[in-house]
């Protein structure tokens, strides 16, 4: 029994340090399936998501699911610490280290207490080892506890810094692509006066963002469970929107050439595939087509209102479907695993962006439609502007109710708008 306790204690200590090293310090993904942290997240997420499925109301469900990421990180660190304390206690007990203790009877509970006090370097001094080997093991445990604490202090800020960098870029999608974001709105709101320079630069920024998400989320998979602060935003939804946008640009528009879209598509798909792989989420076909024939027709109509015409429209839908097969099964798998809804290609109803609303709107003099005028956002894709030949003159961006005030000087030279 003492020999078995020593071997088990050493095995626990080495296993915990290896798992902590691979999770916190090692800068590359570990493909070994049997890891404590991996089994921890698989088991706890299954329980947590099962409870989340029973919660009624999307707001309450999202709030509940949003607790999992930070809470699981704390529980994982506690699990490592508890297993290390238990392992060191087994080592003390197996070696039969004599102890000076207030009680006359020394049992395994005494060793466990001494191990805990030593690991967190509390040092009460009421229970101390009397032999040389005992003192040596106590010093080793105190050193490991101090090192473990240093790793935790350095690990948590890294996680939150990576989360913050991810969310800063996602927040820019609100005004640029709607809430929830969609590829149709992203293209409509950027394609103004037939100028695509800003859109190309924006896609370059998302190419870098996708690379950072790929690197940080492979190194720290817990980040995938960190949900955005707004209900209609998520890192997976943003990634899917960018993939949808790049897919449309690859199919091709007349007079629009953006090679950057291919590069952004490549790194964004790479992120989706690799992140699905770390969870063992096999490619999953969508239960409902995100872009059916009716939605595709509405999307073409909405894009045509700003002068965007697909090149070779007779087979554009078939070509787009082929590109979608490259990435949609992987984002579907991630969405199913993380309980995240994927964004639409085109909104079914006119939506108000998150930035346009506040808790004081019903007391204020402004309205979302008035705010939209400032940023030249095209929010109503259901009604075309009459009296205009698409592509023959600069595009003015009308809001829901009235033309832009900034363009009032040109009002008399243009036909009446609806």
C-alpha cells in the first residue's frame, strides 16, 4: 500500500503539471485525446449546455451560457490545485513521513491538511515534518505551489487580453453589417458611389483578426466559450459573416475586383476548420438552408439597389453553393457545439442596429432612423429607389423615412423619392 500511494501520488503530480504546462505555457495545440483539461471541458459543457437548453427565453439562456467560460476557467484551476494537493499528500503518506502534530493520532487527513497548507505556502507551523526526506518533499511542494500561483497570475490576464482584442473588432460589425450581421448588409453599406477601397481594407483587418483568433483559440480553447456582451453578436457569427461576404466576392460582381477576399476567405476557413477539430465536431450539414432560392433572389434585389450585380447571374447561385460547401459544415458544427445561432445571409425583416438603441430612447427626441442618417446606413432593403438607373449616377443612401439631410442640396436635381 505505501508503494502504491507513492506511485499514485507521483503520477498525479506529474499529470497535473504536464496538463497545466500544455494548457498554459505550450504555444501549440496538443493532439492527445486523453487530457484532464479536455475531459474537464467536455463533461462540464455537456452538463451546462443541457441545463441551458431547458431555460426559456433567449436573453436568460445567453446570460446563463455566458457564465460558463469564466467560471470553467476558475474551476479548472481549482481542479489542478486540488489534485496536486492530493498527490503530494499521497506522497507524504506513502513515504511514512513522521509529523509533529497537535493531535496524537496522525492519519491521512493530517497529511492532507499539511499538504494543503504547504502548497499554498500558508505555513501555520502546527503540523511539520520531522525527517529529512519529509522536509525535502515539503520544500518541493511549496516551490511547486508558488510556481503554480505565478502561472495562474500570468494566465488569467492573457485570456482576457485575447478576449478583449477579439471583441473590439467584432463590435465594428454592428454599424457596418447590421444586428445581427449579414453579408448582404456588409456589402450594401460599404459599396457607396462604386468605391470598394474601404471594404478591401476592412477585409484585410478581418484577415488579421481571423489569424489572431486561430492562434489564440487553438492555444487557449476556453476562449471559444467566452460569449460576446451583446446577444446578437458572437465571434462565430462574425467569422461566418466574413466567410459569406468573401464567398460572394469570389463569385464575382461586375466592376468589382477584390483579390483580398480570397486571402481573407482562406484564413477564415482555416480558423473554422481547426477550431471545429479541437472539439471533435465533425462537419455538420445545416438543418435549414441559410440561403434558399427565395432568400437568394431577395439578396440579389437588395444588392442591385446599390448597383451591385453578380457576374454571370445565370449560374451564380450554383457557384455560390459550391463555395458554401467548403466552410458551412464546419461553422454549423461549431454553432451546434457552442449553442450559437449563425447569422443570416439577408435579414428577413428590417432590423434596428444595436448601436441605434438605448434604454432612454422612449424619453428622447431622437429615433433610430434619425441616427442612421449620420452614418449613411442603408437599412431598408425592401424598397428600391424609383427614378434611378442603377450604376449611372452616384448612390444616395436613404434611411427608413426620408432622404439624407446631407444630400438635400441635390434634392431638386433628382426625381422624387418614395
